[in-house]
C-alpha cells in the first residue's frame, strides 16, 4: 500500500509546530510523502535533517493548490481519505481502508472547504470530541496498517532506537565525513 498525506492550510505562528508534527507522524507511521500548502519553508529543512539522521526516503513537497493534487491522485487510482471529526467512525470503516492499494490522506488545519468532503472517497473521524489532527492521523495510520509500520527499517539511518524496557538505547552508525 502506498500512503501519502496532504496538509491543507496553516494557521500562522501556531501551526509551524503542528504541521511539523503532522509530517513527523506521517513519516514515522508509514507514509511515503507529504504535500503541504502555505507552510514555513524551515519545516522542510527540519524534516530533511530528520531524514538525514534517522534514514528513510520520506518526501516533502510544497504545493500551491490542494485541489490539483487531490484530482491528480484520484486519476492515478488513489482513494482520498479526509480526516474529519464529522466523518464515519474509523471502527466501522478501517477494514475497507486496509483493502485499498493507494491512499492520499487529507489533514486540514483550519476549517476545510466543503469541496474536500465531496472529493473524498472516505470522510473519517477517529472520535466524536474535539481532538488534535496529529493524533487523528496517528490513529488512522496505525489502524490501517495494524502496527506493521513499526517493523519497518529506515534505509541509510545514522541513528536507530533499540527498544529497551528501561532507559534509552540508540545505535549510532559510524560515518566518515
């Protein structure tokens, strides 16, 4: 399954950190790419540093128009999943999502345009109370992959966390710079 994410909009100042975390969750939980509109370019620099240290091939792409990428991905056979508090509850739809080949997950920042609800193949909610888009994305990505995303190895990692019951264990690969 190919998973990509599109982040639509950004509330000034407050959302630099939130958008960075949406991208970090996307990367760590199995997405291959994130498209972003209206973001601080420093976010891409931060993610490139993460990729350089922790490995992987995660791609960050800035876009001007979210509608263009959604329509393009639909033409390529992607199913569009819009995360929304007002969507179908994930418990009833997660099995269908697991059967899809390619997903583009839409994560809004502020009030999303009505058109997104209409373009989406799935409007999904992870709860019926106000919550973070970061947590909603993590829950969705975990549910559709059954936790298998955590078994993935990141290529070219200079650092790797070694799970341990107590303390911290980080493997650091020797590099010749």
